[in-house]
């Protein structure tokens, strides 16, 4: 929504008259040629942009004004460049003319792309940019090449097919030159510190490393100086687009056979004993000096493969540079960013050419060993983990240390880092199949991974919707269910852990003081440590959950805990839908028992228990429908739950469904083990509960039992009685008393008159059915072919035969003449 002032300006811009607009154009044409353009010009350009952008359709500016605006693209004032570019993006080029602005800066180059109206225009622009790259820096505008590369990279993103094979070859050659052979001498004062602040001198000197030493090897983005030459800037731009380039154009075109790999390695080894290297480095012992033996080999390679080779060397050089201690903190952050990009590029290169894996690991393994103890490099170590995941099996290296770090320390100690959480969960989503196959620690680490969800539920919920099914196995299903139900407790515990580190023990913690003291109390330390465990299978605390909930009672209204509780029902649905596909009857029986136990052991958050009970009820029905024998297997636990009157009031939803399951599936037709004794014991338990809740008023402050509970109990009793006819008189006696009792007015156990009428009506229907036991059994416990009819598929039924005959006759009628149609219809009537 716009403010009132903004809406007024937009309305004025939309309603401007054409005559007034033409006068405005003319005034701008006169103002723009002036040498000094002040605030009035800026205001006019802003107003013109508002007029053009507020209109639904693109306007065509006068040709002269269009030229004046195009000339502003080369203005020394960047504000005028931005405004003129923004105005021209809102307009269409003059009729019959193409876009032909000079690529003098990034705004002009980007404008060319935005005004390309078709794929042909994009292809022409791409060809124009490629031609500009063929010129040497001295042949064209000073910065044209630097401004062309970002636009070219944008084209690669949106229209990668615009580049021909010749273009790809040329660009690969150019990238090799810019990456590997940039000048190692500083520019002469062209920049006040360049893209990073570095060593300064009054005259051109060799570029320096971040630790202040002179650069001995080739130039990279981590070299600093007083100023930078154009080829050094192109080196930086090339590195920034290198990974995108490799992923876009090299993945499909590069495939090496085993013989190619062996031949290249042998050739590289033979050349390593000679001194005919084309590299410019003469410093012994550096990474580049060690890998430069392959330079002669790379001369024999096609341009794409040669670019891959140089990219490999460039990244190795960067990793070596990152081992140096930077003199400034900002340069340390720069080293981290370059490490991420370098390792990602190495990964791309090794995916395309597996022969390079053996050369890369001697560089990657020391890097991991150096950084793994420092969690400030966590975001750098994720690309390292990606490298191990993709190539660890090929190189036969031990990856356990990597997975202990990724699934262990990262979530345990950095759960409150939103960037790491996003990148780690994204890493898992993108590599889920490989992680499951090659990282056995993954499924056992769900208690740690859930800390990201407990800390910032809204942000990472989508990630866990995708990841949760992969965490559900027969070995983790039960513990994972408890962990999901305890997510609000985990959220509160993480908050307490965070506060405990921030607040001294002697300082009052204000809000949450009691729970914070409990967190620090050694008596309850085991409870909190169980919630904070790092792996599955580390014990059980269900016996003390009530104590834990009492300690965390004041956390029930903490925003972070409430948000976490709101995500649990969503995840439970995903969990149950997954577990039903992998679990056997024994595991499902265990889960039913867990649901019954945990229905009373939930953190007291408003509406949380009701939502969980609703999810339990839904999936309890699915379990029993899929495996009806579960009801007999778990009959003792189900009867104990259904026979507890308190559950009628505190767990209405799940109690109703447990009663329905008992009435529906406790029969010989569902399980041959179902005996009369079991039916009778179930009947007596439900009868006692129904008699108790309908013969006395609820306790003060308690609500009346829900009508749904009462009608479900009556239906279950009637079903059980129809299977054991000795029980029919007991049900009939209760139903007749119920009808007699309600004739004398309202009752204490039902406050609503309409609900009472519905209960009595259901009772009369059941009473009428039970008068005829045979009919009652057929209606209340119908056989499978009645409850799930498939008459339209049963070939032995007359209805199916008639439908098929009518279908065939109808088709024959449409294909024959009208006389034949009449005959067919008569035949059909005779058959029917």
C-alpha cells in the first residue's frame, strides 16, 4: 500500500495531458545539453521516470530527447547515469531503430539487455558483446570490457543458448588469458586502494599478498595494490563468473574416459621432469609451481578443457593465499568468501574431469584439517563437505570427520546462525540421495538437526517438510515421534541455554528466572541434556516428562516456543504419512502405544494439545484401517485408555476415535483371534464410562461431555452387542432408560437441547436395530463386500453385464445406419 502522498503523485502522473507532456519533453530537451546539470535537472528526470513508470503502456520519447538521455549514460555523475538508464528502460526505442547505446558503463550495458525485445535481439546483443571482447584494451573504450562481462553473465543466466560454439571457444580462451596471465604490476594510482585496501606506494610496484609480502605467482583476486590495471579487473570479473560459466557450458560437453585420464596423467608426469613450462612463476615451492608441469599438456587441450585446467590452478593458488594471515579483518572475510568460491569451482572441475580429484585432495584435506577446529569457518566448510560427498568415494578417503562436524558441532553450537542453517539445510536438500547413501550419520543426527527448527521454525519449515521423510526409518521412527512432540520443549531449552551463556549466575534473569535456575540446577540437568542430545539412541526421559513440563511451564507463551508449537502438527502429518509406508505391524503397534501415552504428556500451550490430538486421531484410524489386527494386538492399552473417564473431558478428539476403532474392528471378521471374552471385556469398560458420564453431573468448572463422545460410545456398544447377542439386553436396557429419562426435561450431563435430541434419536435408532439381532449385525457390522462395494467391476453381477452390453451397443449404433440402430436397440431391450 502506498501512502496518501505517493498515491496522489502517481495519480497526477497517470492523468497528465498529452499537451502538457509534450511541453515537458521540450523543456527537458533544452535543459539536458547544458554543461552543468543541477538539482532541477535531477528533479525533472525523476518526474519523467515517475510519469513513464506509472503508465500501463510504454511511451515513445521524441528522438531528440532519446538521444539526450542516451548521452547522459556517459555522464561523469553516476546519479545521472542511473536516472537516464531508468528512464530509457521504461520506454521503447524509436520506431525502426534498434538499441545502439555505447557500452560505456554498467548502466548502459544493462540497458541494452532490458530493451532487447526478442531472442533475436538478445542474440545480436550477445554477438556485439563478444565482438567487444575481441578488442585489446587499448582499442576500445577504457572500461568497455569490464562492463560487458556482467551483462554477458546475465545473458548466460537467462538465455544460455544465445552463444554459438565459436562464441564459447572465444570466451574460454579469453577467460584463460584473464585468469592466468593478468599483470602482476600495480596500476598507477588508478584506484584508491582498488577493490580491497592494500599496500600503497607512490610508483608502480609488484602486487602484494594480504599478509604484505610481494606476490611471486600470478595475479588473483586476493592480490592487493595501490591501483589495478584493466586486465587485473578483468581477472576479478572472470573469477566471479567462472563457476557459472563452468556449470552452464562445461557439464554437458566434458566427459573423459578412463583411457583419457590415464594418458593425461602419464603425459603430465613425463613433462614434470622437464623445464619447458609456459607459466610465469619462478617461485619454488608454491602451489602453482607444483601444478605448472601440466601447462604444456594444457596447450594440447581444446579451449574448454584448457580453461578447466587454468581454473584448477587458480583455485589452488587462492587456497594457498588464504593460508596467509591477513593484516585486516575485512581481508579475513574476503579470504572466507574466496575459499567458498574456490572450493565450489574445484568441485565443478573435478565433477567434469575425475582425473583431477587426485590432485585436488592433497589441497582440500589440509584445508579441512586447518579450518575444522574453528567454527567461524563453518560456511566455508560446507563446500568442503560437498567436495568430500562428491569425490570422497572415488579418492577412497575417510569422510567420518566431515560428517561429525556437519551433523554434530554445526547444529549443536551454531543453531542460532540463520545463514548457516539455510545453507546447511539447502546442502542436505540438494544432495539428499547422496547423503543418505554415503553419510550413515545423517539419519541418527535428527536430534541435532531439529535444533534449527526449534530455534527458527518459520524460516526453516519448508526445508524440514522436504527433509523429514528421509529421517523416518524403522530404527528412528519412535524416537523421532517423541522428538517432534518435544520440539516446543527443545525450543524453550535452547532459549535457556542461550540466556544461560549471556547472563551470569548471580544476575537475576528477569522473565524466565525459574526455568533458568532449573536449567542450571544439577538435579534437572539430565532432562535438559537429553533434549540437547546430538544423536538418536541416547536414552529415554518419558518417565520424567511431566517434571520437565512443570519446569518449562512459564515458557508456554514465549514467542519462539509458540511459533515452534505451531509447526508440529504439520510435521506430524508428514511423519505419519511416511512411517506408514516403511513400518511393519510391530512398529505401528509401538507407535499407537506412544500416541496414547503422549496424548497426556504435552507442554501446556494453548490449543497445542488439541491440535496434536486431532493429528493422532486422524492417523490412528489410518493405522487400524490398514492393519485391523492392531486393535486386537493393542486391545489392552486401548481398553485402558477408553475405560478412563477423565479422558472423555481432557482428550475428547482422540478418545472418540479410540472408542470408534474398538467398536469397528473388534470383531472376528477383522481378526480371527477376537474372542467373545475380549468383546465382553471391552463392552463392560465402555458401558461403565457411558453410565458414569450420563448418570452424574460434571464436576464444578468442567464442561459437559461432548455429544459426539456419547453417540460414539452408544454406537460402539451396539456394535459389540450385535456380535455377542448376550449383551443386547444390557444395551437395550440402557437405551430405554435414556429415552425415559429425557422425557422429563433437561439432564445435567447435556446442556444443549438440540444435542440432547440428537443423542436420543441415535439411541432410538440403535434400540430399533437391536430388536432384530440378525439385521443389527448386518447393519452395524457389514461384510467387506457390502461396506466397500465394487459392483461396477464385478463381472459376475448382472448389473455389470448390462452396463457392458449397453456400452457396446451404443458404440455400434453410432457406427451403423439408422436402420441398424433400431434393430440394435430392439435387441438391447429384449436382452434387458
